[in-house]
C-alpha cells in the first residue's frame, strides 16, 4: 500500500514538472516572438483592440461621492433651500387642538427670518447628553399651520428632509427618522420658537 502511494506521488511530481516546463516554454516563446517580430505583435494587438471597440463602449459605473453629514449622521443629498406651505388648521385635525387664524405676510416673513435661531435650540424630547441639533432648517420642506393655543396665536411648524407626495395639501406625519424631521411652535409676537422637538429613531 505504501509503495503504491509513493509511486502515485512520483507520477504526480513528474506531471507537475512537465506542466511547469511547458508553461516556461510558452512564456519564453512569447517573449522571443515579441523580440524578433515586434511589428507583427503590434499589428495583432491593434486587431484585438479593434475587436473590443466593435463591441461598443464599455459602460462605466458611477463613482460614489462623499455627502456632508449632519450631527445625527444622516446623509444630506441636497443642500438647497426648500419651500414652505401654509395649511389650514383643519389639515391637522385630531393632532392640533384649538382654532385657527390668518397670519399676515409680515408674520410669515418673521418666521422665515427667525429660522437661523433653530440650530440654537435643544429638542425637549431628547436628553441633553445627545445634543441633537438642526443645523440648516431652511433645507427642510416646511408646513406652517396657524393655531390658537391657550389664547395665544402661534404657527405650528412641521419640517421634513425629503419631499413627500401631496405635502402641500395634507399634514405629513412621520413617527421616526431622527433629525430628518422636526417640529416646533413659532410665536410671532415674541419672534421665538417654543416646544421644539426632533423625531425619535426607530
């Protein structure tokens, strides 16, 4: 039994050496042909390139690029300012109590001018150790709903990062998403935001 195994191993080694020798001869032949007949080798190369070109252009995959991140680690695909829409209080029926009122253009303009205050706010529904912020509130789609809360005229702000179908007609409700969504009340008389909240994370 041992002799048979040794004989098989010897045959395998001979075949391996033979295959290695053939490979070396093939590589040496290619080198020799290239050295003696460079014009013929170049013409073959050109013909091979022609075959590849005849197959058509090679499709290139898009190269991923880095996107800026906000403090919660969400990608921001578009940094352009986003529009807002005024909705009647009836659009938030069941979520926002109280009556409605009609803000003036100056009051709406005051809200827009006060957006730079948002990055300074801490979300009341997050522990201070998380320190979540909304760095660029103008880059969110915003729904403004004028409401009367405890006799005070306020504007409810509902903001979200991505455009949602029919967002100009219906209140958008998103249960999580972190800093992709935030809400607050704006007091036109005090030019201040109240009850600022940032969505939780699933």
